[in-house]
C-alpha cells in the first residue's frame, strides 16, 4: 500500500470517528433529554444500532454508494482527490464536534467533492443532478421532519386531552343516593376493587409501552443513520483504497469500527446540546421525534436520497413541541443554522486547498 493510500486509510477512519462523535447522538439524545436514561447509556445504544446499520449498508444502500462514487463528480478520481475530499469533510465535522454543533457529514462531503472536483475536472460536475438528488432532499428534510413531527404531536396531544377528560369524568363522585336509612353513599371509584384493578394498568401500561417505543425508535434512528452515512464515507475511501487492494466490505468495517469509537469517546458533547438545548422534551416528544427521524432517514437511504440526519432530527425535535414555539431555544437554533450554512463552503475551501497542494 502506497503512502497516499495509507493517508487515505487514516483519513477515512478519522472522518468516520468524527461522524460517530457528531451524528450517533442525534438519534438517542432524546432518551437522555427526556429523562429516560443517562447519556452514556443512550450513546451506547446508538452505537450498537448504528453498527448494525453500517453492516447492512452495503446491500440496502447501494444507491447511496453509487451517488457519492460517480453521481456528483463523474471524472476518474485520483488519490489526491480522495485525500482532498476526506480532509475537507473531516476538518469541519471534527471542528463542529469540538464546538458542540451538530452538523451534516453529508453536507461536508458534498462541499468537499465540489471544491476538489472543480479543480480535478470542472466539466465533470453533474450539476443537473445536484438540485434533485442533493439540494432538494437536504433542504426539505428539515421542513418535512418538522411538519410530520408537529402533526404527530397535535394528534397525540388531542388524544391525551380526550383521555384526560374522560378520566376526570370517571373520577367525579357519583350522584348521592339516599337509602332507606337516610344515609348518603359517596363515590365508590376510589374503593371499588374492580375499578382500582382496571385503572392501574391503564396508568402504567401506556408509560411502559411508550418507554419501549421510545427505545425502539431511537434504535431505528441509529440503524437508519448507519445505513445512510456509511456508504458515503466508503465511496470516497474506495477511490484510493480499492486500487490499493482493499475490498469494499473491508472499508465498511473500518468505517463502522471508527464510527463506534468516535461515538463512545466523543459523542457526549453533541448529545447534551441536542438533547436539552433545542427544547426540554418529555417522553412522548422524544418518541415522536425519533419516529419521524428514523422513518425519513431510513427511506432516504433506501432510495438514494442523501438526507441529513442532523437536519432531520433537529426539525423533528423542534416539531415535537407542537404549536408552542415559545418552548424552543431560538439562540441554539440560530447557532445550528449558521453552522449548517458554513458547512459546504468551509469543506469546499479546505478540499480545494489540499487538492492544489497534493496533486
């Protein structure tokens, strides 16, 4: 393996580790933010489910691999090109993680591909495919996630309000009935064994079911995230590592292992910011946010639409607040948006500079 291929190997591992630190918490931060479990436990759960998604990505997300292999830059990639793209992406994702900003690895890779691709062969950029396959899915992911999560919150809130009203009516004292002795009998709801038995599971079972559903959707988000992000990093690494003798599945294992290591060592910073910084959520809101994120990101991976887990999860978390926008932290969301806007040009500039130096 040449020195350049070794450098690409290191950069692939570094980008995967940075991605793990920044992205794995996005699916499980709601568990800790809602008080279901500790952040460390949530991150471990996200790491395991992401690993499963990584392993399945080669067969279930092949369209994503094709898109990032030749769907954006159609020219024959060089090793210098791979080094430039990986350096551009990892520099921003790592910096954002240190700053506790959840950013999109997808955005960073696209920016880096364009920055280095313009210098590699300016006429090889598939400009016609970028709006439909990249820009629109990425931009719409926030709005769609917010809208779906908001709709789910409204539906669940209405059901909860109706159930609460029915419970209140059921708990009201029964009308007094005068017996033959003139004694008035009060309510029997609190003392009737049959009623108590029936009401016990009613208050406990939904919480237990909701807890299980929250864990399940968090795991599904981790799985979808691994399915969505792994092919992108593998595709760029393959530019130099496959000619050097590595198989695609070996690159996938490298990405999966580095992603897991980055998650457990550096995932706490972004997890706390996303789990508590956008909104103080409850159990139900965390479940709804993850349900939305897992569905959209999973579908995007399957259809080759590079949705950003960052944008999707943030939009879903914000939407879970329902119509009460006053609960959202405007300052935190502004910081997030600024970071998202900076991501592509920053990665593009770094990638272009590295390509000029390396070619």
